[in-house]
């Protein structure tokens, strides 16, 4: 199980995987942060496709092509906005990971890269989000062996160090 997880520091748009996950918003029409980076790297065809998808509720996931990205697919998921922790944020974030992994299995993606969903503009505390990311991924990989590798892409040293620390607590 542990050997299926990789933690790297870098830019998710550069990952050579079957699918990358995007931390999008409910419109799926692009934005800042990792969403902006993914749309820039994929090219305008991505927006054309996500416009047709027509949005995505918080906690769910939708699949598009990867266009100019090395990844064949983008799995768009919408994390919760942090509102203090009593507004179902934990469960919604957990369902982002579950639904993204489920979507990966459905399209036949064997390697998947995740950003740290909700921990940028949406303000979710990093350690708490990282625990949820690992717990859900672990549960999923335990019951479904079709995904071979999950890469957590950390944007910056602080996130990388947090991921490394929490990894040892959960796996
Ligand atoms: N590769 C990997 N991680 C990145 C990259 C990158 N190129 N760029 C940023 N991150 P955020 P959210 C990290 O704000 O909190 C958008 O406008 C970043 O350091 O991108 O889910 C959407 O359209 C942070 O750790 O997503 C939504 O409106 C993590 O990605 C809103 O932001 C997530 O930060 C979603 O907010």
C-alpha cells in the first residue's frame, strides 16, 4: 500500500501520469492557483470542454481530456471553502478524494496526481487536509487495487514537509 504513494515537491502540470486532479470551483470555468496553472498548460480546448460539462457540485468530480498536458485526463473536483470546520468541510474534502479516485478507476487511469485540494484560496488548514487526503486514499487503495500509483504534488517546501510528516502518522 505504502509503496503506491509518492510525495513530490513541484508543479502538477508537469507530472507524467495518466490523470491529474484539479482543485476547481463549481463553475469549472477556471480560476487562480492550481486551476489557473492547469488551464494555462492544457490550452484553451480544456475550457471549451469544461464549459460543456456545465459545473460540478462541491465534493464531486468530473473528467475532461488533458490536451497539451502530459496527463491524458484531468479530474476536476471541487473542495469545500473552509468556514471554521463545523460546516461539513472534512466530509466534503474526503468525498473529493474518494470521488476523484473513483473517477480515475472508471476511466482506467492507473497513475494519478493530486494537489492539496482546498488548502490555497479555500483556506482549509494544511495538516488537517493532509490527514484527510491520506486517510481516504489509504481506504480506497485497500479496497480497490486498480490504481497503481498516487502522487501527492506539494507546491513548496512547507507543504512537502507537512505531507512527509503526516505520511508517517497514517501509513
Ligand atoms: N501544482 C501543484 N500545486 C499547486 C500549483 C501547481 N502548479 N499551484 C498551486 N498549487 P488553490 P483551492 C497548490 O488555491 O484552495 C482556484 O481559483 C497551492 O499551493 O489552487 O482548492 C479555483 O478556481 C495549494 O496548496 O485551490 C477555485 O476558485 C493547492 O494547490 C479555488 O482556487 C490548492 O490551492 C480553489 O481553491
